[in-house]
């Protein structure tokens, strides 16, 4: 159940109309890294968590709801930046509302016309309001949403989404000199940082969470790095020393071509991980049983009820942790 509060989470303000920046700001309204994408992504991801992972469901729904609040802030800012355009477009008496909006200045008039021609939907079809598009007029798409039904995968997608949204706001702040707009953008950018931290903490709370999903990797290849470039070898923590595993080090394969030929297309490559395939299967089965148990025990065998909020389940998980 959603309940709309008329006040914005952060009071959006503008010093003066700026139709050009309003169009640029559409990127965070209906773009691939914008607020609508984030809201829908976390909203959709939450469904698979409702009964099996009630705490994470609460987290995803809280942040999804906040993202809808941020969408409202962005939309309100866009509308204020457009100034009187919506009203002037409805003025049937005025033969040239664009000229009036530009205060008769030729340069401003040409700039507004250019904006309208380069993205006709923004003014001609929308009537001077936000459109569910990016800054170039491409419609928002459900393809932007990443939801794979595994928390360790989805949370990593969410961490990446917050990172991209944060940097977009950082770039947007360079395209406006309006201190009031910059203040709103700084708030929105900072909340991306906060969400990044929340998702990171939620991922850490799920153990084990590496690698993503349930199945473990083939021990022949998990610790192997292939040098796929000519010239001097470039080394770093991504191909030498300890990796992100609990045990083992990187195996650096200097000449992948020779290695492929010598190992019959890598089918006879020795294990690069310090554990056997049998040990990998044991770990896979253990995690699979753990995940299956977490979800199956939370879903009733017969009659089910979505709105029976699992306070007791949350409390039991709190004690268990």
C-alpha cells in the first residue's frame, strides 16, 4: 500500500526557468540510470524476497519507495525549470508562444526552437511537462530493470545501479549554475551513496555470497588469469597474489595459445584452485540446501497469504543472526 504525502522528501527549488537543463535532467527521470529505473528494479526484485527473505524485502521496498520519492523531486524540478511553457502552449490567441517565452530575444528563441526540434516530444507532444524518456527522447524501457531472483546477484546489480546514478548526478551538477537546483542534485547524489552502503551491508549479511548464486566454479579455471595481450606482462592484484577467495592465489598463464594447445583446448588444464572438483560439488550442495531451506520453509505448502506480514519471521531471523 502506497500513501502519497504532498510534501517532497527534499524541497525542490529553482532560481529561474532553464528549459535546456530541464531537458538534460530528463536523464534521471526516464533514463537508463534514472530514478524510475531504480524504483522499478528494487520493486520487482522485492517480490522474490517477500517470504523467504523478509528483512531484505523490507529493505528493497523501502529503497524502491524512496526512489519513487526521488522521481517526484526530479519531475518537480523539471516542471519548474520549464517555467511558463505549459501555460503558454495552451494560449491559442498568441501566435508565437515561443517568441514570448524567449522575451523577444532572438538567441533565446532560436535556442528553444532548437531544443524542440532535436527532441520534439519534449515540448510538442508533452505540452511542456516531463516525459518518461531520457534526455534524447528515447522511451523508458523495462529492459533497464535487472532482477535475477537471487539476492547475491540482485544486490550486486543494485550496488552498480547506485554507482552509475551517483556519477550521473555528479556530471549533471556541472551543467547548471543554479545553486538551488545544485542543492537538490546534491541531495539526490548523496542518497545514492547511502543506498550503495545499504546494499553493500545487505550483501555482506548474506553468507556465503561469493561467487554470486549457488553453484561454485570449475577449480581448473576459477584462479586462472589469461594474458590476452601482446607485449610486456602487466601484473596487479587482479592476476597475482591472493584473490577474493578464502584460499588460493592467481595462476598467471603467460602464453594462452600454447597452453590451449598443450591441454587439448584446456580440457586437461590442471586445477588452479587449491581444492578438488569433489570439494566444489560438496560446497555447491551445501549452499543449495541452505538456500532451498531458507525459501521453502517460509512458503506455506497450501493456502498462502501475501499480506500476513511476517513480524515473527523478522524477529526469529534477528535472533538467529
